[in-house]
């Protein structure tokens, strides 16, 4: 993973930001668009700073701290290349201290009543909502997603805190009918302990709250490692957690050298659980690394979502749903439709209506109101998309729309539709994680199910059909953790999110989302007669 790390001089973030903005003026269309955006970005940064939410140090034991060796890393705006801030670049030592602080705090936090923890979480939720705009601006600036999507993510992210504040009060045990008359058998559910939460850049807030919400609600304490691409949203959210009264040490944030931080978390005997969202490759490493200390592991890994459009689909519903499932966050989510399987009878009709809908997507800086497609996260992401499209065309697929970098430059890529994609192409086999929709023709329902399941991934799947029996049959046959029927956006805090096969372990959100943070204890009380 390419990460811009520098031992930068200790310049204030504002200084760096303005210096970068000043260099962005030029005569070309690309640069002038960039310059216009940087003006907006300057105002946005001012707003965030004025709210006290521009944090650049890590959070350990309730204190904002620099990296012990003074190292920093640059956080860039992918839409403009401007440096937004330099944040602390931490490693093993800081992570060990964060773990120690979480471990000490565990004893007091877990002893509070569920109601007390619930009230504090509720306050955090309210603060997240109260600062919706600043958080959304931060997300658009460091991640690139359009403001509308960023505002949606703040609501979605905050909803996990609200949901688990409520759920904290419903961690019920059991009483088991005894096998001997003088005994009573009880089941208690207790917090697992210190949790290491490692999160990605594509949802800078929601992937954190989806983990930290149930962890804190159940009485666990947490060390969060956000992505080095998007630490600013994480740090702002942590600031609001402190303001809400989450005690010092219950929520710690470290970022910087990912393998070092990961190793410190995995090697610690005090960390009892690792919860991770990110690539399958890193997830496998974390799972292997956790074996030595036998930690519980939850993994939300890559997907390769099929989106099946049957002949009997309502075409309008199918176009709207697959467009939403494919192009959310410019195709950079693990539940994005990765393969659009279209039945022969509807292929031409669907393809032309879908292309028309894709043409209406506006690419640009997420701060501009009309934008629905932001930039990709970095140059490596664009190169991956280019490689996948080249591979497909070299094997006989045809680009129907787009298929190249956008004239805006930077990491903008044209919303793309590729026709006649087949099983031997990278676009079929792997997650493209970009704004490219491959259309794959099929003949029968059996063939569609076979193609859909022909992958090691198993996170989300979608289907469009007006047949109720078919929607049951196919839902049951799909080897996926989530299935959307006639719907392209299905994630919600009240439903379980997670994958099967190599897409992961465990479920997040919903009442099931608490289980991974709880241990079951059986208590046998004897000689009661
Ligand atoms: P992506 O390719 O989507 O960025 P990654 O799996 O590389 O996905 O990143 C997800 C998270 O995992 C990020 O916070 C990243 O810094 C972190 N990460 C990457 N490599 C490691 C590692 N070796 N140990 C621990 N965390 C890691």
C-alpha cells in the first residue's frame, strides 16, 4: 500500500494547506477546476478547525500525543493532491501504550452499568450528528466522496452508536434447567476485553463506529487504527467521544506504520480480539498473526458481488438498483456490484438504459454540489482499474462507455461500462474497486447461480426479478452473506453485515453484532438444597 510518509518539519496544518493551495493555480482547465476546489477546501478546513475538530495527534489514555520520534505522515486530498495535514506517524511503542491504557480502563468501564455506558454512547451519537457537516467535509477532503454521500455516511456511522447504545441494555444471559435438583446453571455474557480495531479508508467513520459501538456498549475498551489515508475523520470522531464522556483510555487511536501497529496488537496478550475491515490479503495476515495468542478475530474482507438481472426484471428498478450498487463511492466499497450478470433476453435493453444512466453521473471534486463521482483514493487504484480494463479488452470485451482516465486528471476515472465480459477476465475474477461496470451475458437461472458463486468471495449479491418464487430460490442458492432483491443499497445498522467464504468471519451491526465482543461464561451453583 502506497503511503506518503515524511519526517516533515513541524509546520502547522494550515500553513501546509495554504502553501499547497497557492501552487494549484494555472491556466489549464484541469488546474483551474482544481484551484476552484481548493478555495472551497480552504473554507472547509477553516470550518473544521473552528469547530476544534482538526486533530493531528494520536489519542492515548485520553491525551493527544505526537509520535514518540516526532515522525509525521501527510494526509492528502485525492481530488487535488493538496496536503491537508501532517498527522503523527506512530508504531510499536505508541500502540503498546495505547493497549496498556485500554487494559487499565477496561476494569472501570466494564464495571459501569449498561445504562451508564448507554447514556455516554448516546451523547457521542448526538455530538456526531451535531457536527455532521464538519465530519462530512473532512471525509470529502481526505477520501474524495461527494458531500451528499459523506453526509449519508455520518448518519450511517452515528446510527451504529445509537443502535448499540440501545443494545447495551439487552445483553441477556440464560438460566438453564439443571440436571440435578440441588444445582442452578447460569450463563453470563461478559465483555471480551481490549479490542484492536483496524479500519479502511473507504468509510472513514462508519467502519470505526460499527466496531467501536458494540465494543464500548458491551464493556470492552478499544485501540483503533484508522487508515493512514483517512485518519482525520477518525481523530475528529474520537475528539467527540471524549467530549461525550467516554473515559480516557476506553477509546485510543494510533496510526502510522500499519504492520508495526498490527504486530503490536497481535502480539499483545492483553488484546483479546482483533476486528478488521480491509483487504483479504491483510485479513489473512491478521488471522494468522492472532493464532499465537488465540484471539477472537472478526474480518470484513473483499467481495466480488454479482448483480443478476433476469429477463423478468422491472428494467427501471434494475437500472436504478445496479447503478446505486455499482457506483456508490465511485465503486470503492466491498459491497459494490462487481459483476453485472444480464440474461440474454434483456441484455440489449438493459445495456442501453444502464449506459444512459451512467452517462448522467457527474465526475468532480466532492465539494462541488453537482458531483456524484469523486476521485479514486490514489494512483495505485487508478492503475489497477486500467489494468483490469486492458485485460478485458485484450480478451474480447468491448468498452461501451468511458474506459479511461477522466480529463480532470489526478485520480479521476470515467464512469465506465464494459460489455461481453467473461469468466477468464480479471473484471470477473477480482474486485475492481473502481467505477467500472462489467456486463456479463447469461442464458439460464442455473448458469447465473453458477457464475455468481464461482468465486472465493461471498459478501454481497444482488438480483433483479419480478418473480417471487425465483427471488426465494436464488436468494437461498447464493453463497453470500447479504442479498439484495430488487434493491441496490441494503446496508443498515439494524441488519447483520458480513461475508461467507473468504469474505470474512463474524457479523457487524444488528443484535448479532454484539456477540463478537462478548464471552459466554457458564456458572454452576451446587449444593443448594
Ligand atoms: P486497502 O487496500 O483497502 O487499503 P488494506 O487491507 O491494505 O486495504 O487496509 C485496511 C487497513 O489495514 C488499513 O488501516 C491499513 O493501514 C491496515 N493494514 C495494512 N497492512 C497491515 C498490516 N500488515 N497489519 C495491520 N494493519 C494493516
